């Protein structure tokens, strides 16, 4: 999900997701269900959290649930490659520029 104000170049993005795991028959270990969210709003961030604990005979730490959150400043560089050939004029307005955006955390 992304919201972008092209006039001031400000963007807010978030990408949530879940990972459901199955028992590994070789290790008799099952990692718990994992939630992760990546986000950016002036800074980039990431949150990871197991919502259920690890289980199985191989779970020597017991009902372990991992969790981590990270934040970092972001540098963004964008430039136009030209007109997007897939775009057509709408209401007399010109097609949008085709852009490339590179983001990197510091």
C-alpha cells in the first residue's frame, strides 16, 4: 500500500505479510507463524514478530517467539527515462513520465 504526494515528493508505504510454517520432518521442528511489516515514511522500517511459538522435539528453547523492529534513514534518487508508452492522454493531459526510483537505507 502506498500513498504519494508528487507535488512535495512525500511517500508513505506499508507492506504487511504472514508466513505459515510446517514441521520439518528431519529436525522435528516447527517455526511459529510469522508476521512482518515493511514501511517507509521519511524513514524505512521493518517489524518481524512470531505470533505463535516454535514447537516440536527440536524446539530446545521451548515456545520461543522471535521479534525485532528496525528503523533507518532512507536516501531516494529518482529520474525520468522518458514517456511511458503504455499511458494515453486523459482529459487532454499528457502521459506520465516513466520513472526509476532507487531507495537505500543508510
